[in-house]
């Protein structure tokens, strides 16, 4: 869950984490016919309605998809322009009832058919969920867009819903839908698409099954006009029958209770009110006959398995969300681990992303590098008007630059690259060289659209789809809460904001996604991503709920394409997973195993390995002299196939640390590390770009450009000094910091020769400092043996701070007793970054610390603490804190601190465990990349797959059981509720 204080943009996700949605844990059940008088609102004054309406009016000035919607929907919906309609609501808001006001705005937002642009109505109206007992899916047919075939796919797993629907006893899975409320399904979709949503026809057909026939949250939907829904269904013997099912209402009691005794002033609510998909989705009862045994991972909605390993040998990765419970970088590394170590020997891999509603866009952008070289990221643009020109400069360097390059009268800003740059999308490199596919559908949305687009535009995968287009939603999302904080001139807090957990919220798409490569300039919104091959289940697959047939077809097509491309035999795996650590002036031996590669080399180093027999896996070794320069750098394994094509480029991160003889020797005179100009190296997560971390900035060190310039998000960087053994050492430093309090931390510590790490603690017992203030340390430390002194900084996925500047740092040994056993002369101080490696063991005793620290903040008086402690040696790789009273907390306390490494082994996690709610990303401090000058490809010579000539096979396809549930309109019910 991201910080509410920091969130200015919520990127690429279909729900709003700032909006508190009911979870439907403590529920009562009723029927629509008995409940309509319960659907009320907390009262607004005329002034509050006008203020809310004005917010909506200005939000639609910022709306990035405004002109696309007018152009695409205008002929069918002549007054579609949302800004004009919002202005009309503003004129009449004071005279409206609360029901009229909220329903008119709900109609306005729903008509945009944009799941990023949502009007969340307040409680108690928001406390209700409307749903039915039967789910539907679309199967293979001759014309899937104009004459779809819809069948019953399952029943609600909620016993209370089934109990209210006795006529479901007539219904059998596989029965064909003839009419719904007297209309053929295609006509029902057309009549209701500006209510049920779906940016294009395939998406609208899917949304009709979900929002239309299954229902959803009354936070975003109006109650269904009828108390029941009538279906005419057809049995396999062609006989028809009719059923009438009631709309069943779930009432969230916690939500309803929150509307009583509302405080007059805002209060803080715990983050336990967010959308919980498990309680909002209406699961289907199923009999899973899937032949894949999926392995759970640390992220509950990412699983992997191998389909038919003895013959087909297809690796399958179920990627159920981009809104992961682990960090974006950890998610990328998790999937890299799966394809490198778990699926390395498969014949091909397919990502199953059907019904993936989105999440972190940065994951979608960083994953393609695992399968193709030189990835070019999807771009974004914003509309230009006076409101947006005032707002854009609050959204980061890219949008500041875009605002400067825009003027009133322009339709759109120049293209920018939000969140990252192309260099940062290629830090890992290829991890799998054989064919890769993607299986998506019309409710693959937001970051799922971005992933599909980036993979297709960079020729990284073959696109398979159950529908002719994906859900077609790609944008940065902003919320009224963020807008009222960032741009108070144009936006104000809504009524009841902060006073009740289920108050109103509004979100709107800001920066619209724009494609690159062969689809350069094409919007994602409305247009989506077109698959090369259509794969849909037959009626028989729906009945038995199996995935086998569909994966058979996918595997066969990937094999055929792999043969044509000559990549089916390609394989490379290094014994070094990613990080390489060595000492200066040593020779590093790099072992690898490969097939299909004639030559393997390492750049920028010289030397290569020629492989005689490329038809089978062969082991090889490359030797690399490290030289005398210390720090972090990247090198690449390059591979060339038998035809001379460059088919491999995968990166490794090299950390060269000084030899013990070159560790700095500190005497009584000491060393001013600030003026000593040590070489600076950045690290953090493996995907951190150097310019974002610690850099030499004139006479000081700064994070990025320093205090006053802000800093990037979702990264960490460490500045390190390596020092020879000394009995005691005096450390003096001063750091000015302005960071997001309780989220982005500056930490000072040292790691001794046995791997024990000592960290500073603030008055709260935290490992480091955050917020606004000055960290001053004047301390004596007693390390054991040779040690590494470091200053680390990490930021989360949103930032509001102004930066960090290291004003001064010096060390001396006033009472030095030389412990050196391996060195004889002083050496220049060296600096590098932490990598998680342990320094070599030297003789000595357990380290102790007796120190003092001064921390000054804008909100607290200066506090000085001194204490001493001893600690047992530890080599754990996770930062921990301990609850120590402020009066006894030591400045340096033993803590296992190393860069985080996640254990990606199988864990037992219940299938239905939901991922966390949406989270968001603000743009980092990087410059947008230039316009691509060529079409990307699998091997840098030509596109691997022709995305412009999709093929629709004539024969039928099958569907996975997971996708069967998704297609039914009942799995992922949170999307139906919100759309």
C-alpha cells in the first residue's frame, strides 16, 4: 500500500487505493425489490455540491483521454464531451438533490467507458453490492465481435446468493444464452455499453457479462433498473426455457455503521478499508480438471507451472496482477528467477494475463527486457489547457519539461516517458531465448495493456487473445485527494474527506499511453492491443473446465514460430545469477552453459569462447581481469548464433572492492572524506540507475541533484568507505535531508569483518531518519577488524521529499591502536556501494559502540542520545528494528542490514488470497528518451513477429480453468464492481 501523503498519481490500475471500499465481511443479505429505499447518501449542502461539481469540471480539463473519447464516441453519443457536460452539472448543482447530483455524475463518468476515470459515490450508497447467481462466458464462434456465443459458465460460490435464486436449479453449465431481458446479448451490450463500460467492442462484450449481468459495487454503479433479470436459455437438445433471477444485495455493516456519528473534523483512518477482491468477487463453483500443477510464489497472484512436460513442455506463468504485494523491482526479479531457474528447460513460455486488471506500470515496462534486447518503453502525453499547465509541474521532471514545451492552443504535450527511461528498462537483459507468448483478453486492462503493448511493440512475444482487442486502458491516474493537495487553486477537498472511511472520491486518467515501434503514435485507450492469434474455448471445454486444448494450440504455434526463427535450441545460463563480487587486480572466472550459440563473449572486456558443438548444452568459462578501479559497473554476456546473429545480451552487475592492502588507514590526524574525493558508486535494487543515487556534486555528495531538487522513487543507493582495522574511530558527519516521513530513510552504519552491521537509530527506534531535518553524528565506534562504513538511502514508490545532501563527513583515530595484520602502509580512501557481500574475516573481538547523535527535525527539538552496546555476529539479509526506549537507544545498534534478497522458493498460499490494493507511481527524476529510430527486434536485425498481420485460426481453441472463471464475469469481481 503506498503512502497517501505521497500519492500524486496512481499509475495504470483500475481501482483507487485512496478510496476506501467496503470489504463485505460482516454482511446482511436482501433483495433489490426490498432495498431501494436504503440506497441513500450522507447529506451535502448546496455549497458542497457546487464545490464537488467544480472539481469534476476541472478534472475533465486534465483528462488525458478527453479528445480520444470525443473522436471515437461522438457520432454515437453527440454530447459526449465530458468537460461541457460537467460544466452543465455545475450550473445546476445547488438546486439538485443529493441523489440527482451523484447519479448525474455517475452517468457522466460511466459514459467515458474508461476504468481509470471513476466517480466513487459516498456511503451509505457505497455500502451495497448488487449481484446474481449465474455467470456467463463467451465461446468460440464465427464472428466473435458481432455475433458472440454466450453460455452459462458457473454459479456463485456464495451460498446466500444461491439461496435467494431457486430457479438456478433449472440451469446447467454450458446452456446457451438466447436473450437477456428480451434482447440478444449483442444488442444488450450495445444498449448498455455507456453504462457497463468497456472502451472498445471486445471490452464492452466482456464488461457486459461482468458489470451488466453480474453486477458490482453501488459505489460506482447505479442500482439496476429492474428487480430481476430474465434469461432465455437453450439446452444442448435445442429446447429453450426461461429463468428469472433476482438481484441480490449484500449490505456491508461496517460501512453502514461508519455513517453514524460522523466527526466534525478530519481524523486519520487505518489502511484496512481498501478494496479486498476476495470479498468483492463472486467466485464460481468449479471442478478444475486443469493438467498443470501450479507452484505458488511469494506473490499470491503470480504462479508458474509446466504444461505437459514430457511432450509439449510449455512453461506457463499466471500473472494475475501488476499490483503486487512485493515491490515492483522484486516482482521483476521474481519472474526473472522463474524463467531462469524454474522454466529454463522448457520449449517455450506463455504469460497468462487474462483478466489482469493492472497495477504497477513499471513492472509492465521492465519485464520485456527478459526476452528481447534494447527495449523501448511506452510513452505518454497529456492534454494542454490552463488547468493542466498549472498541474503538470507537480508531477515530476518529465511533466515539468512537457509543460515548458507546451503552450495554450496545443492539443497535447510532447511525448514523455513516465516512471523511468529506456536505459533503466534494460539493466537486466535477456533471461530466456526461446519463443515467448502472451495470452490476454478484453479485460486485460491498464498495466496489462502496457505489458502487452511493450512486448508486442518490441517484438518480444507472440500475442494470443481470447478477444480481438485487449481492454484498452492505458494512463496515469490522478485522484481528487492528490489534486487538492498538489493544485489547491483548481481543486478542493470533497465533503466528508477524512471524516469517514467510506467518503467520496474521484479519479481521472491524466497521462495517456502512446505506443512505439511498429505502432508508433497509436493510443492505448480505446484501441487496445490486437493479438496475432485468437484462442477461445469451445462448449466442451467450458463444460469440463480444462485448459489443455488452449495451451496445446499456443505451444504448437510457438514451436512453429521458433523453428522459423531458428531459436528453439537457444539456451544460456550463467553460474552467476546477477551479482558478481571480486577484489581489485584479481581475475574473475565466469562459468556458463549454452546451446545454439557459436560464440559467447563478455563486454566491455576482451576475450570470447568459441563453441564447437552448438547442438547440445556445453559448459564454458570466460576469464576477466578486474583491474584496480573499485565500485559498481555492469557487463554483458553476448551470444552469436551459427548464422552470425547477435541473439543474446544479458547483463550482470559487478562490484569490485579494494584488496585489504588498499583499505584506507586512519590515524590521529584523520581523513576528510568530503574533500578526499573518493570514487562514488551507486546501487540499491538491481534496477537503480546511477544518476538517481549518490553522486559527487561539487564539494559535497548528494542523492541525485541534491536538496531542493527532489529524488527518484522506488530505489536505494549506498555510499561506502573501506577502512583498515583500528581499535576505535571517531566519525563526524552532517546530512541535511527532506524525505517522505516514515517511508524514505537515510541510514548510517558500518559492517565489520564478520558481517555484523551496526546502524543508527532515531528517537522512534527506527533504523535511520526520515522527514525534514539535519542528522549530525559525532561518535566513537569500535569496529572489529577491517570494516565498511556506509551511508544508505532508500525511497518507496512515491516521493514528496526535496532531497538529501551530505554536508560533511570525516573520520579520525585519536586513540588508535593499530590492529592491521595484512597491511603495512596507508592507502587512498576507497568508496563503493553495498552489495550484500561479507567482508573477509579478520582477527578481533565483537564490536561495541559508544556514541552520540544529534537529529534535528522541523517538528521536534534536538535530541542527543548516547549508549554502548555489544552484539552477536549476524549475517541475516533483512533490515530489522527493535523497540528500544529513546533514553537507552544506542546510536549504532547491531542490525542485520544488507540489500534485500527475496526467497523465491515455493510457499503454500491459498489460491484465493488477494494481492494488495492498487498502488501508484510518481514519475522519477529521469529525462525522457528520444524517439526510436528503428523498429526493435528479437535479434536486432528484424522483427521476430509481424504484429500487423494477425492470423485467426479456423479451428477451435480451449480455455484454462482460471480464464474460464475470468470469462464468466465472476472472477475478479472488483473490476466488475468498479467498471
